């Protein structure tokens, strides 16, 4: 069953890699995205890069823990293996101190936690260059 998925998204064939050492984050993100995108989860960047030869991801969501204090070479490795992949870094909060550095190194955007289905899908749609639907809350009494 596809929840809240438009017909154009249902037939598109975009691939998303979720890379995080935290199984809970990986599973949650995969659950949020699997209705709209082919979603694969990996516990480490090396594992994901090994699989890139089989399926090039359109978007890679990489946990900040996986990036750690890595130098610029990490983003370069991702770009070398899959030049068209957009990297979204999963951060703890919107004002993450390292966020500017990751953006300067080539990350497309930052995805702050707490994760919601709407926020995650919006961030991935924007990374893919698709229109992001704007939800307007309506209260009824």
C-alpha cells in the first residue's frame, strides 16, 4: 500500500540509499521512503559504496555519525563512484555546527531530526529536483 503517494511518484524509479550505523534510523527512514522510492539501507559507507556499482542511487542520506571527522575525501569518493548522486546529511539539529562544512564539501542539504514522514519526503523530493508539495494543516471541529 502506498500512503500519500501521487501517481507520478508511484511510477518514477528513483533510488535512495540510507547510510547509518543506527538500525533504528535506517529502518525508520526506509519505512518513510519505500512507498515512493526504491530504498536501500546500509550500516556503513564502505558497504554502500561497494553496492553502488549495481545500482546508482539518486539520493544518499548519510548519517553525520558515519561522516564523523572525515576529510573532504569522503564526499569526493561518493562523487567519484556516483557523480549524479545528491548527498543529504542526517544531522541532530538544524543548527549543527558541522553542517556548513559538509555543505561546503559537497552535500546537497541537511536533514535535521526529529524525523517526520512529511519532512523526509520533502527533503528527498527537493534533492531530486522535484516539486515539493506544500501541506496546509486544516482543523475541523
